[in-house]
């Protein structure tokens, strides 16, 4: 049940000037809450308000009072994926990008409230029709030995959308896929790219993603023996070929941490970078 005390609105006389929504992180098993870890899921203020930073800081402190009163000893500013209640994909994509760095008001408010940056995420975007494929017979020195892509096989399979109660609440209106690259001779998996396909809620007055389906790259894992080669590009290309078969999908987004393999791949391929986000944290 939603605790209405977790949502607060700031007013200047009779005019609303800001809004904050707080919640708690999921427990380790995902079937209850961890009341020691709070989250500021969403924060916004009227950018035209004369003291926008002050209003944001006031809301942050009010949110902290609510969360700490119920046991929180650590609070995140922005939702750390996969703990993304209520606002999954609000800025497009299949995860939470955090507090947008382009929003100087909120960034300054978190600094004034003594938060520090825990992680930075970049919001990438690409139009499917603009993707350039490498030939499938392209030979690349993936390891010390030259390995032809003909020796690789990619399997794309649907995976359960939600494994726990919390994930079921956070991730809706979507399908999850794993694209896994195998060595043909040994059937050894060497890389996996997890993707979420989001579709608009036709029963909602809020048409998410502009009414189109959206593919979101969620996570890239590569075996260390293959991390220095071209298998990432090959796997992404095979996934894009598959996604094109969905006529409704016209774009791919990703929210990638700057220390991740996915970030390195998308930066290497010169994907458009729409913005970046900060996940803040504060120990109480």
C-alpha cells in the first residue's frame, strides 16, 4: 500500500512550486522493503520559481525526515537500478537515469543537502534504421587467436520479466530478452546482452515513449577472455537485426554507467548522448 506521507508538495501561498516522492529499497529477496535504505524516487520544482534551489532543498529535507523516521540510515537521491519504483523509464529507456545533470537546480540542491555522487550514468539513443552492420563473415582477433564470427552463434530468448514482487511492481509494460553469444564447437557462452522492450500503455492517458515501442539495452556481460575483442559489436549487431523484425520499434535507448562495458561500446560506436544523470547518496 502506498503511504501518502511519502509524497509531499511544496507551496508558496496557494501556488504549488515543487514535488517529492520517496520510498524504500527492496529487501534482499525482493518480497518486502529494506527500511534502512531510503530513496528519493522523484523530485521536481518549478524552474521559474524565484528560489527553486531553496524549494528543492526544503523538499529533500522533508523527504529525509519521513524516511529516517521509519528507519532509513542511507538515502539515495535518484533511484539506483534495479531499485526503480514508480518512475522506470520516465526519461525514456528501461531504467532510471538519476538526477539529470542538465538540471542545475536539482544538482545544486542535492549538493547543498550534503549528498555526494555515488554513480554517473549516460543516456544514449540511437535510431534503428541508422545502424551500420558489420558483415557476418567479418574476421576479428577477438582473443590472441583469430576467431571468425562464423564460429559464433547468437541465441535470443525471452526471459521472465519479473522474478520478485518488487520487480513486478517496478517493471511493467515490457518484454525482456537475452542475446547470448556461444562458441559453436563447445557451446560455451561468452557474452550476453540483456534488453527490455517497452510498449505504450494503450489504456493510459499518458502515452509513454511517444506511443512507440522502445528497446532498451540494460546490461552487457562479456567473459574476460573475450573482453578485448570485437564480440561486443558482433552481439549488438545481431540483436539489432532481431529488433528490426519488430516493425513497431524505431529506436534504442540505454542508460549506461561510465565504468561499464555497455558505456564503452556505445561511446565507441558514437551513439547520441542525450544527457547524463547522477545518483546521489547520503549517510545519516
